[in-house]
C-alpha cells in the first residue's frame, strides 16, 4: 500500500468519524431541548406537570438508547483512525523511517476492514453516554418532578399531605415515586457497572 492510498484511507475514515460524531451531538441536542421544553411547560401548566416530566424522562432515555447505538458506529470508524495514527503516523514522525514501522498494523487494519463488527458493546456505549451527558439530564428531571409535586397545586406543609396527592388518575404518589426511584437507580447502576470498560478508542479516556 503506497502512502497516497494510506492518506486517502485516513481522510475517508476521519470524514466518517466526524459524520457520526455530528449525529451524536444532534441526539444530545434533542435531549437538552426536550428537557428544557418539559420544564418550561410543566411549571407553566401545573396540572399536567408531573405526567409531562415523567414522559420527558422516558423520552430522553429513548434518545440515550439511540445515541448509544450511534456511538458504536462512531467507535467503528474512529478505531481505524486511531490505528493509523498510532501505528503508522506516530512511528514515521518519531523515527523518520518507514522500514522501522511495525508491519503488524497493516494486518490489524485489514482485519477491521474485513470484519464489520463493533469494537465496543452496547452496554459500554450506553454507560459511557449516560455518564457523559444523560446523568445530568435525568437528575434535573427527577429533582424537578419532586419540586413540582411538592409545590402544586399548593405547597405541602406536611409529609402526610404530600403522600395523599395523586399523580394522575389512580396512580398515587407513592407508587409513582417507587417506580421513578427504581428506574433511576437502574440507570445509575448501568453507568457504574460499565465505568471500567475500556474498549472505546474514539474519545480521550
């Protein structure tokens, strides 16, 4: 493989990685905008506030799943970029001799081209994106939900008064709070359990 072909391959992989990086950013933007809209509408329309915040929580969790899938594609292309940078360009810059290069990098690159498999699991991608962005959005929505049920329709003066409130229809506050706590703890557990996974190469760890 001549140097011109390597340069073209490198540019192509960088372009693909940039495209999927932009798709990751778009999903994050959707989540931030959805969270801001839910907060605005919920406190301006108190009667529908708790339900709206709960739906927003589910919506950004869906965005998180979509973003995790996109992150795996981003890692597929950025893996090749990092392989070329580490195995080809860095030795060239340091030693200024192509004969000194480790020839194994060619086979490694060929293997990534022949086997179209994701370099990281969906669980690592999910946990990484959750820890980077979505843990803060989920926290804001959860705290806003608690503040909302405490403040509306009028500020609760005692815990007993708070527990008697109904979130919507027959769904009481204690059941809604139980489901919400279990849901948030489950997401947090995934984020913690996947924190030691280090198969990702496209971002600085």
